[in-house]
C-alpha cells in the first residue's frame, strides 16, 4: 500500500495491516487443513479406496460456523472504530480550505488568508494546495455541478463532493512532500483533466508562501 502521509492515513494503514495479517492466519489454517487431509487420507495400496464416511460432526460444524462469524464481528468492530477516528472533525482546526470541484477542474480557497488557487483545466495542470505539516486542516468540499471526488492516494482516503451539500474532512499531514491528487468519480468527458497537487511544508515555509501569494494576488 502507499505510505500514508497523514495521521488519518496512518490509522487506515494500521487497519489494513491488521486485516492482511488476519487473512494470512486464516489462509494458513485453511491450507494447513487441506494439506493435512490430503496426507492423512491419501489412498494407500491394499486399503479401501474410499475412506470412512461420516454423515456429520456437530462440534466441527458449530466451530466452522461460529469462528467466521466471530472474525467478521471483530473486523467490523475495528473498521467502525477506525472509520469514526478518520471522520472525526476537530472542534478547532488550525486551517480551513474550501475545495471547489467543477467540470473539469479545482479551486482551493483559503478564507482566513484571502487566497484562491486555481489551475488550468484546459491543459490538465491542476492547482496546488499547500498545507503546514502537523497542523489539522479542515477541507470543506463543494461541487458546482456534478459529483466529484477528492482523492489523494497517499492520504489513504477520499471524499465525494456532492452538489447542494458541503462535505467536510480533516487531514493532519505528518510527512513533508508533494502528493498527486485527482478526481476519483467519473464526472464527464474531461474527467481525466481533474488533477491537482498537495504540498506539505513546515509551518515557517507555509507562512512565507501565504505572504508571497497574498502579495501576488492583491
């Protein structure tokens, strides 16, 4: 899986890792039982061609019914707990960015800083969102036309932009770098053009970027 670049992504990665380990354990048990049955009950010369047959074995039947149900319940519980953590909104986010999706491009508005970043949808050169590392950013997701989806693979999560509704998500970047983003919901002929970048930088660099952009956009 991609290395997560946010605290929320770390939680998703931990969930996926736990499920992968659980799948390996279940797979090893199943393949072990198959191998045991093939060896234990293989045909031997001079013996009956068909092993002894039993109509039922109640304890085994109860076990192979109850154990998968228990596994599903446990995985469901961990999934719901992680989902609540990832979707939890901070009461006082450090930064707010309004993400506007439209056919076929993006704009990123920083209301407190009075900034707006817009790309060139005719070339597929999307805008760049700059975020400070370690700060919790509230993303207000708005669509002006059809359903879009804000997706940064390294964040290990995505959220839809639905016309007439504002969705929200918090991201707390914990790894500096530049990450590719795109629309993950087919939204029309030029859906492929809806690319963007997220650049995560130290707080001091973010402050310098804000000051430079305010001078440029004033």
